[in-house]
C-alpha cells in the first residue's frame, strides 16, 4: 500500500470527506505532475505516517475491541517488544489500517 493510499484510507476512516491528492504542474521538471499533499473538504490531511500526534487522534475513532486488536497487531509487528509506545507513526498507521480491514498488500 502506498503512503498516499494509507493517508487517504486513514483520513476517510476518521470521517474526512472528498479526500484526494492535490496535484500541481512542476515547471522545474519539464512540467511533470507532482503531488503536493492530500486535501479534503475540511482542508489538508495530516501526515499520519510521520506524525505520532496525528495517529493518536486517528486512533480515537477505534472502539474498545478494535483498540485491543490494534495493540495485538502492533505487538506482532514490533516482534513482541516490551514497549509498544515506541512504535513509529508508520507502524501505528499500518496496524490501524489492518485493524479496520483497509490494509492492502503491495502487488
């Protein structure tokens, strides 16, 4: 799953609407399109994969059962490390998406 797809899926799970990449023409590189961020009706989407605070907010949408599932998933991903709070934002994002059934394996 691409980082962009992960951010979009998390944002949609958190209730953001009309989520899509914001693309502009990059004049310095022969006019190739580049993605400058991900936008929704409510503004710019947080950088869930690099921001622990954003992931903390995202995790608030989980119910108690999902919270336990996410912690178990993180435990497995972190190879049973004692302190799950050391998990990176990217690891937490993947565990979150696996918990809500939105994770897609790379093709």
